[in-house]
């Protein structure tokens, strides 16, 4: 029987071409203020057309001065020149003058330092005069300001290009757009951003019993948990998802796929084990139900249904469907909600997250088991659990219908093949599942 790591490698090989092709598709261009931009992956390198900051500017509200005016030492009294508020074009600072300058305003031409207003005497601005303001009636009596000490050249001046040089790459292709990177692109004037197209997944949950939430629940039926669960997980991992629900009729499943249009990947839930109505198997695989693989055989054509030495998530299908000219890599997950959720978690989400530039989830660490437990010796068991106050972990029962338990689980615990019993206090491999 195939191990879960062997199956993960087979799935990775199956998806590699489609993920490569998705990364190379013509990018999608999103406006810089698009709500969907955060978290997307940059499709190509972007370079700054302007330096950042675009011009020398003041780090403080104060006076722009020429340090040469302090050659004779301090204290020094200068005539108050024209004012430079942020947003005005650069003004000139004549020798012997100090120009009121506000934080972010261009350093006046000729000035090479800023003295914060708190260090001036008086320590507040008088009436500010901009270049086009009429001269005050009392122009004769020029306003002056005194500074107790001489500034260093460059003091409180934020130099043009000191954050980022013009022409240098702002972000490289493949970078994940975080809020700060979006701000950086905006500061360089980038209005639309080329992002990698999302992987398009057609998600089909199957079963005569599954009913859309919101519909009345007829006797014997259950609500469809898997489509919303898997859609959320796939979207979280950066994919675009089209979700469909079909009854246990192979022709309905095939028609649904043929009508769905272009997708990169098909994911199904349910209909793959040993029952009398296994819609997914019946639709994709005309062969046997031994669990040893279907008529398709190879992953290049057809879907192979197989049993993995893992619990939950034992039954799996992987391969390529080719229906009415629609050819797609396909993963078929088992119907039990915990089984399908953990199948996605182990086999698909890591590949999608990597493609979407997202960090890998839940690095595995070792914890201490709070109680005795048993596990099927020939399977890798994935248990759900939570942390106790003393840091040890308590596991919940293994059944794969326990969705409420999965929804409150803090961790997944891995009990490897070959282990049938673990005593309280044993080390156990875990990963966080609540992030
Ligand atoms: N004789 C055998 N029976 C079963 C085997 C086996 O090896 N021999 N394997 C068991 C295991 S393990 C699993 S897992 C399931 C997998 O079954 P299927 O993939 O064929 O899934 P279904 O039979 O369609 O459904 C299983 C279970 O999950 C519920 N379900 C299905 N879809 C949804 C949905 N969208 N939302 C919520 N719940 C769903 C369904 O009602 C069933 O209870 O087979 C075991 N049996
Ligand atoms: O292997 Mo099934 O996936 O337990 O529930």
C-alpha cells in the first residue's frame, strides 16, 4: 500500500506542470487600491521610475539653513526667509536667511540643514510667507530668528533616493504583496500591479445525500460541509474556486465538468470507496474497485483510485480526467469531512501555498502525549487534539465524521506507521492547526 509521503510526491508531480503553467500565464493587472491585491504574488519585477524620496526634504518642522552661515560660530541670528510648506515646489534660501520648512517639504535650494523649531528662538513660527504672497506692510522690519548652536551639514535632511534608488527593483517577481510592499509600489507611483493569476480549481462535492445549506433537510440527508470547507481552505491557499454539487450520477458529474469551462485542477469529494454508488469512481474509472488502481492506470491518462496507508484519508484518487475535450489534473478526496479536509491539508494545500507565495503552515514539532492511545499499526494516523495546561497534548477520537472536533482542534498529531500503542508521556509529533 502506498504511504502518504509517496502519495504526496505523486500529487506534487501531477500538479507541477499545471502550477508552472499558471505561474507563466499572462498576469492579471490589479489597481493598486484593489481590495484583492494584498496577499497576491507579483508576476514580474517592478523597478522604480523615480527615486524615493523623490527630492531632498525635511525630517522636522523647523528652519532650513545654510551651514556656511554658521562659519563664525553660534549663537547666530538669521533673517526669516520664505516658507516651504509640504506640497510646494522648492524655493530658494538666500545666504543669511532661515526658511521655515515643514516636515516633508522640499529643502530650499541653497540650504543644507534643518534646525527643529524647538531649537529656535523664538521656538514658534511667526507669520509664514510663501513666494506669491504679497509682501507684508511692515516689510522694512524683517523678522529674525536666533539659533543657539550650529547644525551639521545634512542635519534632519532626508536625502533624495535615501530609501530607494531610481531604476532599482522595487520588488522581484514572485514576491508576495504585503501591505508594506503595496505602500512601496504606491510611493513609486505604480498604479496597476501585474499579479500571478490564481490557480483555478473546480471543486465538486458529490452525493445524493448532500444538501445545500439553506435548503430544507429531507429525511436521510445531510448538509454539504465539504464544498464550503474545501473551498475556504483552497481559497486561503491562494486558489480561485468554482464550487459545484452533484448527485450520485456519473453522467451528471461528467456533464458538470464538461460545462464548467477552463480550470487548472479538479478536486472532488466523496464517491470513491467501496459502496454500490461511487459516483466519482464510476465517472472516471470504468475498471475494478479493488483499491489497487483503475483502468486509467497511469497518471497521464485516467484517474487512479488507490488506498493510502493513512487514516483518515485512506481512499484517494489522483490522475487526469479527459471529458468532452476538458482535460484536467484531478484529485479525488474521500467524503468524510475530516478525511477530505486532511487530504487537502496533506496533499494539496502545501503545493498551492508555495505557488501563492504563502508561508508553509504548521511546522512539525514534538510534544508530550497526555494519555495512552492506540493507532492502526499499518497506517499513518493523523489525530486531532488540543494542548492541556501543562503543555502536554490530549487527542480526540479518530473517527473521520467528527467535524465539530476538527473545527475546535488546536493541533494535528502524527502517529507513524509501525506504532500501534503510545503510552502517556510519550513524545508525539504535532503541528498547529488553529492558525
Ligand atoms: N466497505 C468499505 N467502506 C468504506 C471504506 C472501505 O474501505 N470499505 N472506507 C471508508 C473510509 S475510510 C472513508 S473516508 C469513506 C470514503 O467514502 P467516499 O469517499 O466514497 O465518500 P461517501 O461514501 O460519499 O461519503 C462518506 C461519508 O461522508 C459524508 N459526506 C460525503 N460528502 C459530504 C459532504 N459534502 N458534506 C458532508 N458530509 C459528506 C457521507 O454522507 C458519508 O457519511 O468510506 C468509508 N467506507
Ligand atoms: O480513511 Mo477514511 O478517510 O477514515 O475516514
